[in-house]
């Protein structure tokens, strides 16, 4: 239990030097809101923003970090033209630039908030460099949880979960002896299509799938939430983070998104973490750890929230959640296939070339066609990932 989240550190520098990978996405934006509420507590060393030069330029102009990173030369040129006069940071380019930021010797905490499998290599590099990693990229653990465990054991790196559900479990487990834990219960909102039939899902549009009822998230995560794949990936993430077998990790649908997850103990009591559906809470807990930081958010009004309800997920309508449990139990290469197939299917759906119901169909086909293979090394994982993506694109063409 808690098999590679490190014990509380004895020293946390002030100000705490931060690197933000994925600063222009929804998690990165929320993280910078947290930073802004605590002047003098954090020192932003670097920001990485993929292809969003405009937003990255705005963030960089406000914070003036010495290092920035983007994914290509074109974005770098655009970014440079948008920066204010007198401010000339070093701009790193490509995945290698992200790795360089993740391993900066002077960095204490790395927020890993890239979307999808692209976040694996920089996050793993941060772990191998002994950093404290505020992890918002669940795919990194889905693909290579064992490699993160090895790296953290060897270097003393710490992984602090930023996903609201895993952050809630982390809080619920604080001070508890691992042997006393019976179950972990991850809550799911059910997404925008809770209660819909399989026939109704065939006509779902991109705009409908992106309209999450409770959370403000990026496009890919919003679609994953609509299919319940997001919750499936979180089950695999919880397995790697907290060390319980799959049969002791459960998912319950909680439409109000007030209870973020629950820990059940051997005496059948439960601890639940509650709060408004705002990612600043989980981010602040990870960035400020081991301290809890105050935030300027509206307090949770339980009277106004009214009834809190729970129900079982409809696995017949949303099979992606079941696929994740199956992949976790089938072997280490199967979660790699699960994630790669899903990322390609979601990309095609967002482009309008694939139907919503075709997402789980492609994932199922990829899993059924996979016979299991080596996934022990980073190179092997990346090979399985690449081959699966190529195969799914061929099927969808």
C-alpha cells in the first residue's frame, strides 16, 4: 500500500522551485491560479506549453521564468515574437526540451500535466532525477507504473497525485496503516450521457460529448469522461499508486461530484474527501505538500448541495471501464494497448471521422487482437504504443 509515494519530506525549500509541464492546459492554468494566490511561496523556473504560443507567451510575460519549452520550431518562432521587449528566456524545443525541464537540477517539484502518453517520458525522467512530481498525467502510470516505482525507490522521488480522485484517496490514507485498508472507491460523475441508452449514444456529437456537467477539462479528458475510459485509466493509476489489487478498487457513479473518493477500512468505516468540483484543491494539496494551502474558492454549502447520490456504473452501456479492469488483469502490455487505442479513437472522434460508439469498439478490437508482449522497459512500452496506434489508424481508415 502506498508503495512508492514517499514519506513526508523533512525539508521543503522556500520559495519552492517549480517546473510546469503542460502549463497552457486546464491543469496548468489552474496551477498558476494557485501559485498566484501564494506570492513568495513558489518560484516558477520553467513553463512548457506544446503548441499554444499565445497562452504560453501570456503566462511567461507575467512570471518571467528563464526557461520555456514548446513542441516545434514554428511554435518557438511564434512564441519568441509574442514575448515582451527585454525578456529573452531560453526556448527549448521538442520532447528533449521537456525532459531537460523535468530534470533541471535546481527544480524541486515538477507538475506533469501533459495530456496522454506524450507525458510519459518527461515524467519518468523527473522520477529518475529524484524530483517531487505532482502528477496529473494518469497515462504515465497506466503505461509504466512499474518503472516509476523502480525509479522512486532508487532516487527517493515522490509522486503526489493531482487527479481529484487519487488526491482524495491520498488525503484519506494519510496517517492510516496500509494493512487496515479494505477498499478504495473512486467516484465518477457519470459524464454527460449518464442514463442514456446504447442506441442514443450512436448519435452523440462532438459538442455534446465535450459538455461535461461538472468539471472544466480539456477536450481529450472530457471525451474520456463521457465514455468512462477516464475512470478506467484511473483504476489502473490507483493500482500503481496505492498497491491494492484490482478486485479491491471499485468505481461508483456520484453525479454531484462532491465526494471525490472514499477509503474503506477493515472495520467497515469509510473516510471520504468532499469539496467543490474545482481542480485547484487537488493541485494546491500536491504543490503545497506537506502543507495545506488556503484557496480563494467558494466554500462547499452542503445544504444547498442537497442530496448526494451513488449508483453502479452501467458497464453494458459504457464498456470502456470494464476494458480497463480486464487490461489491468491481463498483463502489463494490455494497458499500453488500451491507452494507445483509446487515444487514437478519441483523436479521430474529435476530428469528426469516427462515431462516439466507435471509440469502445476500436479499443475492444485492439485488446482482442493483442496476444501480450514484453512491456518491461521504456523502449518496449513505446514500441507497443506505436504499433497499436498504427494498427488502429489502419482499421479506422
